[in-house]
């Protein structure tokens, strides 16, 4: 799976994925070599990074749209209740306030 992110002015993307079939200690190293200079980079090794990003984004979207939906429902209920109360007060024999 390939994944990318951009947060607070920092961005990144996966360039390599490999399975670890057996638990244990492993040596991991990378560099440009002696004959090449490149941009300064940070290398991160971890598991489930893509899944964690999607869970965060998905949770944020659910929260945003859920909040918007709950707000719209609340406004709609208040308008309906307000209209019902206005109609009730307009009925003959009711005291006008």
C-alpha cells in the first residue's frame, strides 16, 4: 500500500513496504552513498502507518459531518417546536402574549 500525508507544513510518503515474518532484532540503514548528496530526509519505520492515517482522517470526517448533521437536526427541531407553539397560541380562547 502506498500512502502520503501533509500535516503542519511537513509531508511524506511511503517508498518501500516489506513484511517481517519473524520477530527479532534487525539492522536497518540507508544513505545516499559517498558520491551523491540529496535533500535532508527523515526515515521512519513502523507498522500500520497507512491504517493509522486513514483512521484519523475517517474519524475527523465522521466528527465534522456528524456535528453538522446534529446541528441541522437541532435547528430543525427548534423551528418545528417554535411553529407549533405559535399555532397553539393563535387558537381562539388562548391568551396572547
